[in-house]
């Protein structure tokens, strides 16, 4: 039977454009906050890494908290859209604040300023906005194909935004006067762009009534109240949620290590402008793969084999990047980076649909709908994975003897940059392959439905 369609093309595009706002925050911080704080503000990469890691301790609690709050929200705008709309106002303010550290402060005060702004951004405002945005996938349509399409479109915007930010930021900061002033103007511009696109995304879609979301009489269950502790227990009981959470965290650590490419390009390859070239080599194949994902999901009759096969290609591609690097061939590094990105693209595109399937598994096994709480894994993964990845890179840089004020780095530092940019991403991809081998939630859901509906 053909599934009912809920969305027009402009709803899907409007929804997907919300990832411009999210990646204005994520791409700017993950790619440039470390080099801004070390080379411009003069702070220690090791201490910054530690502060980022400590900040992450708050995130696990707030992810589940805001997910549960979204599930309990009842307004004319729906459950998720109010949190998405107002959460981003705080994102814009705190993003700018990170780059407005006063120069006349003591180092201790500068660290404190960064820690407070960074924690508020990630643990409060970005959490509320991002979980709400991700939860909309399950709240504005019940059509599985539309959910895959929405995931693909949003990640096209996400990686397109990352591509542009990585390509233009260094040059734009210089054009805006360079130094701290250039970074401040850049942060303000990005914050305004984020506010506009986030608002447009919120207004482009409408949540379905709760009655319609639970229309399937054979599977519907009465709404039940549950506490934060109950929500945590429901998540812990869903093994697929645990797998997808770990996978998401690893994906974000992978991205964080690649985003340290500004250090690799500057000190190993000797040209910081190569960051933009590598961004194009990675993101264009990724975007192409995302556009093909809905068709490929249909061709492979689901997400399991497509995601697993894609990540095997991604792992082989990153291994070949390592080989090309040690052969001192930048062109081959670019080619194999693109191959790896293309292979990894299906999981990026169907990730929201995969989480929706995990949420359905909880409903089929426990009889409770926890869509907002379930989508906490997206925010949890972005913040803990991205933050932990940035923190690890800061620690490794400090350990290797990196000096942000030096034009030439030590041999130990250069060796560490090889580990960070080449080896860690390949190992992470291999771990994700092992996890995806156990991620056939679609098959499990079909079997459960056959029991419920003989």
C-alpha cells in the first residue's frame, strides 16, 4: 500500500534549510575556535581542551531533559517548533560571545568567559534547538520515504554550509581586518545568518496533530506521562538507541578531527588555503551522495545494507588517504578523501529516518512514544562527539608541544598532526562499520509488527 504523503517540496527544502543555522554554530566552532583561541587570544590548547571536556559533563543531562520537555510541550505551534525557534536566539548571542573575549582580561578570566559562553551555547541553547529540529522529522510526517528525503535535504544544507564556512572564513576574517576584530565581525555575521535561516525553517513546516500521529489503531497506545528517569530507562532499554548514540558520537569525533585540518594544512602541507580545497573535495561527493540516498534506500530495500556497505567504502577510502599522504601526493589525498566521503554519505542522509525507526522500536516494545527524547541522541552526539573530538585534539596538540605563536612547529607536533588528521579518522570509520553490522532495526520492527498484526 502506498504511504500517504504529507509534505510538498517547499516544506522539505524549508525544513532542511534549518541546518544552515545549526552548522553556522557547529562548523565555526569545530573548525576555527581552537586556532582562534590559541593563535589570536593566546590561550593554551590543552586547557581549552580540558574546559571543553568538562563542559560536556553538563550535556548528557540537558539532552535528556530537553528531549523530555519537548515530549511534554503542548502549544499552538506544536511540541518542537517553539523550542527550535527560541532556542536559537540564545545560540546566536552565545556564539558571538565566544569571539568577544575582552583583550584586557587576565588569562583566568578569559578561560572563565570562554567556558561560560561555550557551556551555555552547547548545554542549553543548542540542545533545545537541535533536539527540537531533529524531532520534527517524526512530527511533521509519518511517511518513511519523506523522512529519508528530509534527512538527505537537511544534510545537503549542513555540509554545504560547512563547505562554505571552511572555504571563506579565513579569507573573510582577513578582509574584515584580521585579528580579534576580524573574528568578532565574522561571528556576528554568522549569528545573524543563523537567526534568519532558523526562523524560516520553523515557519516552513507544521506539526501533525497528536491524534494523527497515533492514528494506526492496531498499534496506538494511550498517551502516558513519564518522568525524566522513566525516559532515561526507556532509552537505556533500546539497544538500537545505544548503538546509534555511540555511532553518532564517533561520527562527530571523526568530523572534529578532520576540522583540525587547518593545523595540518598550515604546518604539514604549508598552505592554510588548502583547507578550502579539501573541503570541496570532501563535501561535494558527500552532497552528491546525500542527494542519491533516497533512491539508494529504495534500491537496497532499506537502510541497513546501504549504510554498512557505504561505511566499508568510507573506511577503505580513508586508508588510501593515509597511503597518499605518505606518498606526498596531495591530488591523491583529495581523490581518496572524496571516495571516503561519498561512501559515508548514505548514513548521514538517512540518519534521522534511522532514529525514527529506533523510536518506533521503543513504541512497539514498550508502548510509549518518546520521539523528542529519542532524538536527544542527535544533540548528544553533536555536542559530546564534537566537543570531545575538539578536546582530544587540544590535548594532543598540547602534548606534542604545539606553540600557537610559532611559525614552525616541532617534529613531534608534525607527527601528531599526521595522527590526528590521517589515522584517527580511519580508525573511527572502522569502529562505525562494526557498530552498523548490528543496526538492522528495520528488520526487527517488521518482525515485531508481524507479531502484533498477524
